[in-house]
C-alpha cells in the first residue's frame, strides 16, 4: 500500500507478509433507549514494514508507481551470505536502503533504479474497529425485549453506569524500531493528519464552506452589506423556484399532448430538453439554498457573538460521546537522523505509550497522552552528554506514568482551534543538554525557523507570543500586501506543529490555484491555537548544560521548575514552546545563581538559632539606648576602671 500526503512530496510504502481481515456481526442489543446493531472488524498484520522516499525524484513527479520486490515483503528467513549481492545489501535493519521497481514486465537492469529507506522495521500490528448502526432486521428486532426501567435512575451508581454505544477504532503496535529524517517526519505528520484523522468529504466540504463564510463576514463587518448578500441569495432562490414551477407546467402540458400523439418527435425532443433544464435548475437551487442556509446561520452567530450573548455550548446532560480513537504500543525506539537518513542526531526510547481521542456530540474533543517511561540519547559526534533526558527514578512497570498530557478542545472560533484546558504532568527529570544539540533538534522539528531571532524577539516584543483575544493587526497581518513576506516563510510567527510545519521548502507542493485573502486567513488560522487555560505543575530537575562558552556551563544543578499557568493566549505550538522556555529560564535564573555561588539555604534549627541571637542583640541595644538618654553616656560602660580617649579618668 502506498500513502501520499496532501501537503508534502514523496510517499510511504506499507507492506506486510501476512494479512487477515475478520468481520463479526453481533446480536442486536439495547444501548440506553436505542436498539443498535454492533459490527466489529479485526485486522491482523504480521511482518509489517514501512518504507519512505528520502527525496523528491523524477519518478515520483512522472506519476509512475513504485513497487517492492517480493523478497523484501515476505517473511524474513535466514539466508546464506554466499553471493556478493547478499553481502552488499543493507539487511533487515531499520534505516537500510531497498531498491524498488516501476515495471514488473521489464528486467531490473533495464529500469531506472530508485531506493527507498526502511523507516520502520518488521513488526506486528493489530487494528480493531467497532461500529453501531440502526440497520436491524425487523423480525429480529421484535424478538429482543427492551431493558427494564429503574425507578431511582438519579441514584444510580456512577461506576456501574455504561457509556453507551460508541464507534471505536484501536491500533496496537507491540514493538517499533523507527528511523526518520526531517522530510520523512513531515511526510508522516501529513499522512497522519489527512488520513488517520480523516473527516468525511461531505462534512469537511460543508465545514469549509461555513468557515469561508465566517471569514467573509469578518472582512466585511458592515451589517448592511451582509444583509444585502442574504437578500440577493433569497431573491435568487425565489427565481429558481419560480423557474422550476414554470418548467413543470410546460412539461405537464407536453405530457398531455403526448397522450394523444405519443410518436411526435418534436414533442419528445422538447420534453427531453425541458427535463435537462429542470434538473439543472434543481441542482442550482440546492447549491444556493445550502449557501443561503450557511450564510444565515453564520450571520446570526456573528451578530450574537458581537453582542456577547451567544451560548457556545449545550447543556451538560445533552452531551454524549460520539467516537473514540486509541493508539497503543508497548515499546518504541525512534532514531532521528540527518537529511541523508544515516547520520544520527538523537535516539528516543518510549515505553507504554497510549493516546486516546474522544469526540463528543457538542463538537468538543478530549485528547489524552500517557507515557510510562522515556529516555533520549545524544548521537552527535564528540557529545559531552550521551543521555540527554530521562526520569530520575528507574523504569518501573505498572500504573506509574512518567508523562501525562491532557487537552480539552472546543469547536473552532474564527477558524482558530480553541484549547479549553491544556495540562502537562511530568515526573522529576534529569536533563543533560548542550547548546549544539538543542539547535539541531529545533532544526529537525521546525526547519527554516531561526531560533536565535525568536529569542531576541522574546525580550524586545513579547506581543509576538502573548495576546489577549483583542485583534492585533501589526504582528499578524490578515491581508497580505505585495511587499509582505509570502505565507510559509521561515521567520513567520505563524508556524507551529500544524500540518504544514516541519516541511522543508523543497518538499512543499506549489499551490495549483491563486490564493486570495480568505484562503490566507484560513491557512493562518489553521496554524494558530487559542489556549484558554494552560497548566504545567512544578517539576524537580537535575540539569547539566554545555554552552558555547565555558562561562555558561552547568553541572548537576538541582533546580525546581515552578508551576506555569497561562490564560487566553493565541499561539502556534512553537510559540507555546518558546514561551515555556522563556518563562522557565526567568524562573530558574535565581536558582542557578545560588547554585553557582553556593548560597544554599540553611536548615530549620540554624535559622531559629540565628533569629533568637538577633532578637537578643536587638533587645540589648534598645536597653542601652534608653539608659544613655536618661542618665548619660557613662551608663553603658561595664568596666569603670578603663580610661576614655575623649574623657577624664573615672
């Protein structure tokens, strides 16, 4: 199977030595107050491999299909290394290169050979899809008794309460060996967003039309212009309805005439033309009616939103789960490489990974990511620190988690995704980082973004990162001029972990149609996120850092990252990461200075002793001052036999 992204060049080839697809039709059952038919699908893939192109090639641009040889697909068997070809091949390891073919009818010597890289080695995959429908045999439905209704439904135990029938998709990988370069990572991200998180075409088209109308209303904020557009569409719909009635009357009269003379060819031709014209009028009526419906709905919502009277959410009791998506793997090792796909940058090891997404009926969604244990190793040559990131505690099995990320998403507002709640929980970490490694990693995930310019911009103009919902035109200009930087440039603030981020310019597809202002607004809105509430609890850290100069080197500093909270910010994912970096650096400066100067805080007993001594000295000084004021300066002298420098002997 070949997978191609919608926004990137290149392709990913997925193969499996064995594949099984099983369907199970379950007995209908009552779920709540509804009788539904349950259907489950199970897909078993053994010897599964993933291959990806390393760069754009003429073969892909010509549209010719790439094929794998059978020996690279079938089950791996121990083969003798007698021939020179067996010795020269890369074997079955991840990161190896495999030769493809474009035509099976021609010998391999006569074809232009192209190589693809094995980005995921042989593994097993299990996929489960459970769906519920109302398509039930009427005779079978009459034989199923409805459930008993309990009188005390309000006092029902919440632990025994069932969630109901929810369409669920589950994907399980037990062990994964992954190796990707920046272009392949961007390609996989594009495929995941446009395939695994795919939305039905009709629903997606309707939502895109609705979003485009909302942007048009934002551009033309004059209510009179908006009402005139609605009136124009209403008049067009009335004309189509009148034209349809007129055509139907003509066809009725012709059908009356054909009853008397059914062999009149002229009447048959006229009737056929009227039928085609009637079908065209009905199609136009449907399109303009849908457009009018969307425009009226968006106009009402826009006016209510401006008046701050719109209720965006339904009541809590009306909300139900619509769909659930789950991904799980027991262990994965991900190798991040340079553009050639061979030289390593870092290696990330993950254990007990779980990601779930729950879609609800009010268009909200909940994302949950859990990770049992992780570690990151530095693969750059001459690296001082080999282990970059790991939990301070050892790897433990069970329910203990090293990372938990929760996000609750509201329906988009103005095309911008709204994150109602975003929380990150992390165990105490040990970080051993170098300046060189940090910049290589930022170049992998955010290619073309100059991190040094962002750091300078953070101090000079914080409005690039922090917004309060008030539209600011200067940092993010909605309508581009001729002299403006084109969309998608490397230094724009509107780049993050969206579907177009992480894609190098050579891998981006050129737009097929000219882009207007509304399309630019939609693309910019897709890159940004509106964060209503973000919380990152306190995290103890043991940090070691190697900078460009020796003056900024740290070694085994015990620091505490304070609790970070943000409210009502519109950021890209990269802006969010840079904001966390900036605020964390500010909070840790004082702790770093203390560690550098060895100003460690005293213990509790020492602090109490110092306070008591200080209080005694203050009391003694106050008594001496009172005595001097009352009876003279000589009262405070404890040894009267001593001589005074400026006075007489006593």
